[in-house]
């Protein structure tokens, strides 16, 4: 297989000066912590804005986005380098087909990730999706079953389509809070994270607006309705996730294929043999020895 093409991250120069400065500072922070490579997995349902978010982070159209095709048909890794630091972002197909989680899509993603380490997971959904349902839980469960519960230690929930007017007279902050908590509750349920362990799985939520109608501040940075520039904020949260002290997830053959059925129970074999010797073989040997002693005596004795 050909080596992944790593290009110079020249598009970073297309960002407004204020955004460039923040991004360079964040990359320096990673390098100062001896992190020279960061690999981000972007995953979620179809049509939630995964590919558009990848394009926004890189600053150029690296993944095709079409109104008639809502996601990339196969996993794609985009790699960019700057001053000795390499950023890898992996865009993935939507996990849902025909109203169900697709095992085939998940298998394709896992095999694409073979021998790669996931440093941050972006679980993407839409801010303007007003409710969660059982399908959302199934998506989270499928991710957990595929990569282990520990993947949520490296996860960040990303809500796209953030440039909206909240319904029912709610303030923007209140709507964002309700939507975030609803989705995080779904993640905890789908990943089977107990209330006892909820604090150790503190999953942050970031807002994203990829469309051209996104407002800008006086520094020409794309901002949310709250006035916050979202691109450097998102990268800042990813940086914190990468440096949170938790190990990244290495996708190896064992993780993809699961435990070998032939290895199941092997750990108990020595214990079983010991029990057999003490409770079966040892008594039988004693009985044989006793019989031999009795047989050596004359019948008239």
C-alpha cells in the first residue's frame, strides 16, 4: 500500500490573522508536550456535516461535499504538516443505512484504521436536530463495541449547523444546553457509562457552523451566535483532548477481529489440570497402591 501523502499545511495561511495566530500557538503547545502527530477520527450519522467540518479545520476543500451525496463513500485520511507537526484527519461514511447501523460500514472504517492510533474522536451531530432516539443510542453502542468504551475518554461531541434561531422562545445558551445534555445522556446510555463513572468520561461539546452564512467578527473570524470564533475554539478543545492524560486508541488486528475463540478459556487450563490431578488422579493412584499392597499378601494370611 502506498504511503500516505503528507502535504505542507499551506491553507493555514488563508485563515484570518487572528485565527492563524491561535492555531500556531496550539500547534506549538502540542509540540512542547512532545506531540508531533495528531490523528483525529470524525464519525457520526449521514448528513450531519462531517466532511464540511474536516474542510473547515484544514481550511481548504479536501473532501468532496455534495447536496446529492451527504458523506464520503469510504474513509479518507487528510494529512497536513507544519513546522515538524503532522495533523491527520480521517473522514468516514455515515454509520446508518436504511434506518439501521451498518456493520459493513463499521468494518470498512475499522480496517482502514488498522495500525493507526486515534488521538481524538469527533462525534458529529447537528445542533438543529431537536431530539435523540434509539437509533442514536445504537450508533453510540456500535462505536463503543468497535473501539472499546475507552474511546469516549478521547471524544468530543461536535454540533454543526450552529447558526440558528432557537425555537419556542428559548435563548441560544438554553437551547444549546438542553440539546447538549440530551445528546450526552444518549452517549452515556449507548456506551453504558454509569453515573458513578460519568465524571471520568467528561465529554466536551463544541459548536460548528460550516456554511457561508456564518457571521464574522471584526478580525474576519467566523463566529457563533455567542460571538466566539469557532475554528480556533474547536482546535483548542481537540488539543486539550489530546493532552488529557488518557492514551489514544490503537486499532490493531485484535481490536478489529475481536478475541480469538480458540484462546477463550486457555487461562483456566492449568487450574483444571491441577484439580484433575488432586481430585482424580491422586486418589486413583492411592487406590491402586493400596490394592497392590493387599495383593502381595498370601491368600491364607
